[in-house]
C-alpha cells in the first residue's frame, strides 16, 4: 500500500503526491526492474528570462555541478561516478531539468545529492567566470553548426521580441554581461519555482516521499507569469555562408499548446507530412529523386502555444527541383488531403513508438513528467493510444489548411545563398 499519494492508475501503480506548495511527485512503480529513473523538472526556462539575462538559466544549470556548501565539484562528480549510473541536466525554453538512472539501492543517495545541488549550490564568482567561458564555447559550437544556426534564426524570426524566440543558451553578448550578483538572484528565484519530481522503476515510494519532505523545504511557490507570443508568419531570413556546400532550410508556422484538443491531430498530421520514411516529404524529396539527404518535420508543444514545420538541407543546384516537388506535395494536400491509409499508418507509427518507449524507464519517467508539467490530468498510456486512434482523416484534413499553407510559413536558410534568392524560391512556392 502506498502512503500519502493519490493513486492515478492501479494498473501501472502511478501515484501523484503533493509534498508542499512547490513540489509534486509523479511516480510509477515497476518492481521487476533493478533500477529507477528519476527527474527533477523546475518550471522555469529561457522563456522566463529578460533579454539582458538570456541564457542565465542554462548557465545556472552548469553551476549546479560546481560545488555546494558541503561538497566540491570534484566530490560531486566522484559520488555520481561511484554509484555507476547516469546523471544529466539540461535546460529547455520552459524547464530546467535534471535526470538520473541508477540501481534501486542508491536512490536515497541520488535524491539527497540532487536536493543538495538544487538548493545549496554556492555560485562561486571564480567558478562562474570559468563556466561562462565553457558556455561561450558551447554557443560557438552551436553557431558553427549550420543546422542549429538555421533553427535559431527561425525561432528569432517567427517569434521576434519574445523570449521564446531567443536561444536557450543565450548569446555571446548576453552571457558576457551576466555577473555573479545576477546569477545568485536568479538562482534564489529558481529555488521557489514549481517543481515536478518524476519517477519510474523499482524504488521505495514512502522513502522518497519522506526524503522530499525532509530535504525540499520550500515554503511557497513563485507564480510563473508568461505572455503569449505573437507569430510573425510569412517572413524570410537568411544567413549567407559561402564556406559550406549545402543550404539548410527551415519552414515553420504556429502550433498548439501541449494540452490543446488538437495535440494528437497535429501530431498525426506532422507524422504524415515528414515524420517517417513513408511520409510525403521523405518520399517526395528523397526517395523519388534523391534531392536531399535529410528531411524531417518537427513539432514543439509549450504550455500555451506551439511551433510546427519542416527542415531539410540540399545542394544549391537541386533547389529548383526541390521547390517543384514541394509545390506538388502541397498542391496535392490542398486538393485531396491526406488519405485514410496514410493517416492510419501515421497513427500506428506514433502509438507503436509510444508503446516501444515503455521498455525504457527513462522514457516512461519523461512521459509522466510532461503530463504532470503540462496537463491538469495525467493521461495513462491507454488514454493516449485511444486518443491517437480516435483521430480520423476528416479531422486531419479540416485543419491542414491552417498549418500546411506555404503562405503561412516563415522560412529561414543558412548556406551559400542570398536573401534575394531565398525570397524568389519562397515566392515561387507560394504561387
């Protein structure tokens, strides 16, 4: 019997426990496992930063491992490695996240270590200076990658002036301006944001609840105030780079929030467009004529909005043929929509990938965390599969005009090409 939690699913032993005003635990017990996966999800990310402090949350993520009031950075690393598991952290546009996977016997040590680095990091001035240098190298590496650069340019162009349009890691300029005083202030704020702890695997639930009550003494939760972005649809932005041989294109538009009713419809349509090898884009651009090596659709869900689109790279000489093929693909979708067979295939692809991911405790943990962070109700796997299977081609095709109209796409390109050339390409596609 699990103590102190709301049982959400007897079948999968999923429980939701409120620890204090700021902390919830969403947990799923799998006794047959030898390990557990655990994640700490703080409800704050790069979209919650001012323009002058862009990248500060990601910088704090780095600083969490540079020493606490009780342990040095080396002692933290040695403890992690002595337990023989996996430990990672990353920042997104809406969350600071720490994820772990260890043998079940180490759960108390792992929990205590995460609580310590989250609440007791010292943010030393000299360590901050060194870590800023590391982050600047990370930014340079991302800027040097033309694919990353194309997406950064895309978000900046689609969501200008909004924090969602800024890079998670910040810019060289913003990182250089951040000082120790700002970082410590932001760190104190982060410690009072809403936090979801997600667990999947073999662990003692009551022990985790007791540890959370002892270690995470957070008396109040700060309200995260977010503003909806205004999309700039139909815009074009180009970063010419003569030193690379291919052009990287991003075509994107608005999406929907994670908890929106259209979540699964848009996911299925996105899959049919470019999510698999049988998709329209993969077959049209790669398989039929070999015009591109890589093409994929993408979709991002946030708490109040979303982004969707597709990305490909190709040799400049192939662009005219790529445009002709894209025009044909979108013309056929506009005239005839997606067929029942390809929608069913996309549904099977999505639900199959979901079910296969359940063999990983980390994937299960991440799914639970997303549900807890973004939804008022925790959808079971059976619920998700039922929602996917409940979508039909009529629903998909009724929304295709809103999300798959070339006139609505904001387009960015990085490579040996000019803005004038890209504008001509886009105008051709839209006619």
